[in-house]
C-alpha cells in the first residue's frame, strides 16, 4: 500500500517537474517510455499479488465453511451428550430408587430374621421340653422293663371290656409318644428350612444391593465421563467460534488489501495515461519546435535575400547620387516558444471529522469485556450513541473498500484514505443502511449510510474505527477526531 502511494506521488512530482520546453529531446520521450514500461511491470506484479490475495480469500472462505460445519457438528454432539447425560441422570435416579427399595426389603427381612430368632428360641425351648419328657418316658419304660409293663397292664384286665379299655389306653399313650416324636422331627426340620430360607433371602437381597450399587457407580462414572466430554466439546465450540471470528477479521483484512490493490492498479493506469499524455505533449512540442526553427530559418533567408537586394540597389544608386541613404533594417527578435505546465494533484483533506452526531457511549479499549459474549475482547473503536436512521458521513475523503455485511459488525462501510503522506482506513459498523458501493470515491462529510443496530449490537449506535497503515492496526480515534 505504501508502495502504491509512493508511485502516485512519484508520478505527480515527475509530471510537475518534467515541463516540456523548446529544447525537448528524444531522450525525454525515452524517459517517459521507460517510465511506462516500469508502470506496466508494476501492474503485472500487482496482478500476481491480486491473484495471491484472491487465493488467500478463497482459502479463508473455505476455512470459514469448514469451521461452520465443525461448529454444527459440535453442536449436534453437544445435544447428543446432553441428551445422554439427562438419560444417565434418570437412570441414576431410578437406580437410587431401586437401591432404596432393596434397602427397605433388607430392613424388612432383617426384622423377619429377628422375629424368626424369637420363634426359634421358643421352638428350641419346646423341643427341649419334649426331649426332656421323652427322655423321662423312655427312662421310666426302661426302668419298668420296657414293653413288659404295657403287657401287664393289658393282662391285668378283669373282663373283656376292661381289656379293650386298657388296650386302647396303651395305644393312645403309644400314639401320643409317636405324635410327639413326629412333631419334634417336623419342628426341627421346619426350623432348619425357615432359617435357611431367610438367610438365603437376605444374601440374595444383599447381592442385589451390591449389584445395584455397582451399577450406580458405573452410571456415576458415565455421568462424569459425559460431563467431561461436554466440557471438552464446549472448549472446542469456543475455540471454533474464536477461530471463525479471526477468519472473519482476516477476510476483512484481505478484502481491504484487495481493494487497495485495485486502487493501486487504477492509480498505475492513471499514471500510465498521464505519462502517455506527456509523451504526446513532448512530441507535439518537438514538432512545434522543428516547425518554428524551419520558419525562423526561412524568415532569416528571406531577410538575407532582401538585405542583399537592398545592398545591390544601393550600390547602383551610389554612382548616380552622392547622397547615401542607410538601408533600414527591421529585425524582429523571436521569443522562445511558450512553455506549458502540468498541474499537480491537490493534496487531500488534512484530517478526520466526526462521522455522526451523538455522544460517545463506549471508548477505545483493547482489554474491554464484550457486553454480549462476556469474554475479554478488544474494543477497537469508539461507539457513538444515536437513533436508528441518523445520517453517517465519511470522516475523510477516500475510496470505499468495503460496503456490505461483515459478521459481527453487521452492515459495514470501510474507506481507504491517504492523508498527509500516510495511509488510513476508517470503519463504520452496525449501520441500518448503506448508501455507497465498493470502489466509490467519497468526499469528507459525504453521506455513506445510517446508524443502526445490525450484527452483534446491544442497541442503535455507530461503531467507528480508525486503522493506521490500512486495516488491521487500530488506533484510538480520539487521536484524530475531536468528539
């Protein structure tokens, strides 16, 4: 960009110094032809540079597209992870309910075990009494000689009826003993069975609880893992957003560079046309000089002939007259041909003006916390609070390099300037409307749009930036504009 302005200035200075004169030579024309050749070479170099910038723009555009796709993919993954986290939390809640239910069952069965122990204690006492009674009975039978006692009881009957009665009594006693033995065996078996069943139920419930706790721990681990994945995806999402913003900024810079290249090419073409015009002027001046010299020589020849004729006539008259008359000679002095001049290009505006009415609502701040994102983001300009539709004018004369939507800037106009030997770029963002187009020349104070709140904006205002040396080097606008 600096080279561009140096070329223009060099061309202007060259054209203002190389004023065609009457002694213009082929050497001067050759210098201009060499200048044109150099300008053509510069244009070729600019075309290569333009191709390179276009490729970089395409690359940035492709990266933006890839970045957007990755952001969409991350969003989808976040949705899936969030859904899975919610499902896992529901499973954990259900599992906690199951564990609680199992705990309740364990408490219940422990109560049953307690009751069973009381029953066992009672049963054991009853069994103990039966064993004691049976032991006493057996001991009595043994002491009485075993089964002989029962025979004696039967044979001691006095009549048949008493025999029947005694036999029945003996059978009843024997059946009673048998029943006691059977009940004793049944109680022991039932005790063992019930004790075993309750214990098995308790072990089953404890195993069930242990499994449930293990499953819950796995779910807790899965939940933490998913949370970690979600956190990682959030980091990726944040990184992608930052990369996208950087790509947008790079795209703005490339568009600015592209605009400057086009402006440089235009200036080179203008310089070439001026040089060609000067060649034409020099050639015309040379033709005029030759014609003037030829006319002067012809005039001198005629004057010489006239003088010779006058001298001859005078010699002839001398012999017939004593008086002599001095021949009159009227020689006009030729003035040098007039010189033409080439006007120099007037210098541009000497500074910047406030682009819209209103008061400053936010200052230039490289460490400002963004009001929407909440993260530290440089505020590369000054915000001027004004109602939607308030006219916005060019802060200085220049060429529009960008006019359109620019990401978070919303509707944006960027203008390239060359002031007092330095290049600048001004930026006007969040516009509600744009009234200029790319490549358009604008004057200081000319309307370029209206205040709005497009893009990442919290309300109607003008975001105004000044970049020193082209877009990408923001400076505090207060250094150049009185607010």
